[in-house]
């Protein structure tokens, strides 16, 4: 597999992860500030287990990262290119 082929595969995986409205909303919110699961769950109107599943997909795609602070995990963007994508889609 060439470098270009790998880049195409990586880009497709990122776009696939962002193709869900809830995950896109999470990324959009994380461009503004870091959040824990409870904060995201509350503002998205979804259960904690649903939020955790979406966060797992975004983490596995290396779009976000979580850092443990005490008993909670604070999520932030791991891939700064997401700020540009969100700006394109949401004109922020």
C-alpha cells in the first residue's frame, strides 16, 4: 500500500466517523471547549451509554482524545483539522 493509498484510507475513516449527526455535533462542541461525558450527554439529549459509544468511535478514529482527571474523563480534539472542517460546515 502506498502512502497515498494510506492517506485515502485514513481520510475515509475520519469521514465515516463524522457521518453521524451526533458525532458531528460532539466534534462541533469540542471545537469550543473540552467536555466530559455528562456535559455532552446533557447538551445532546442522549443517554450516557449512547454518548460513550459515539465517543469511542471518535477516539478510535483519532479525532478526539480523553484525559482522566480524577474520576472523570475530559474530551478534547486530538486532530486540529476538525476545527477547519467544522468551520466549513457550520461557518463559525
